[in-house]
C-alpha cells in the first residue's frame, strides 16, 4: 500500500508541475527546444526558422523535429486555459 501511495504522490506532483508550466507556455511566441549542447549543424533549422513555418514550436533534442507541428495557437491556448480548470478540480 505504501508503494501505491508513493506512486500516486509522485504522479500528482508531476501532473501539477506540467500544468503549472503549461500555464506559462509561450511556445507560439518564442518557441522552445530540448536541444541542449548539441554540436553545431549547418543544416539544422533555427527556432526563428521553425516559427516561420509553424504556429507552435517545441523541438526535440535533435532540433529537427517539431513535436507540436500540428498544434495551432488556439489549441495551445485551450490547453493552457484548461490547466487552470484542472488545477482547481484537484
């Protein structure tokens, strides 16, 4: 039973952290990348180039794949606004 309680506690903490972060997300204005310390690559697009092609930009660690390629700014806004609702429920 203690393991189950620990699992639920960690899961809820992760849930709240993600939703807190989503409430402050500006991926449609600034973009975000998981790329950290990757060697320079002349073929990898810069974030501003990705923003010219997509409404919402969140690239993976390689810097080539936009994880939110099909997401619109309106969808991001709905997700961010629902964060407030779900946080109030829990």
